[in-house]
C-alpha cells in the first residue's frame, strides 16, 4: 500500500477526515476528531500507526516482528506501527478498519447517533 492508497482507504471510512495538526510531515486520520491513523509523509519505508486491541496488538507483533512494532511515540499497549510496503493489502485494510472501530467505540453514543453511526 502506498501513501495515496492509504489516504484513499482511510477517507473511504464513514465520516473520516484528515489533517496535519503536528507539523507538515505527519498526516493524521480521524473519526469524530479522534485519531485512528497517522503516518509520516517523509519516512521511507512507509509506516502507519494504528490503534489496536492490546491482545491483538501483541499477537500481530509476534506474528510479524519485523513489520509490526509497538507504536512509535505512542501508547505501546494500544498502538502498533505497521509497515505498509511489506504486508498483504487485506491485512493492512483489516488493521485500519480495526483501528477505526476501536476509536469509534469510544465516541459517546450521542455523538455516534448524530452521525448515524451505530
């Protein structure tokens, strides 16, 4: 997955937005103003940091030790940093969707309902 494919997939998720709140290098994807993915525009190979259920995060790190690591500069229990150039596209999309779902689950019910997301 390249950068444009990452952007396209993340923004295809309902109500997802993008911005660059930290600097001109870090692209962030959000749902309800909460981050579910972030990537550096400059770093190669290309990586994305994604929220993950803690048990699943450990499983993924053990299964792909060179391609999925504990979240870089993030809470290592809840975030993984994932190589986008070395993993199957289906796995990457599943991890992005999982991150989106993890973040959306923490959005207050009233806010989710206002977006017609359940």
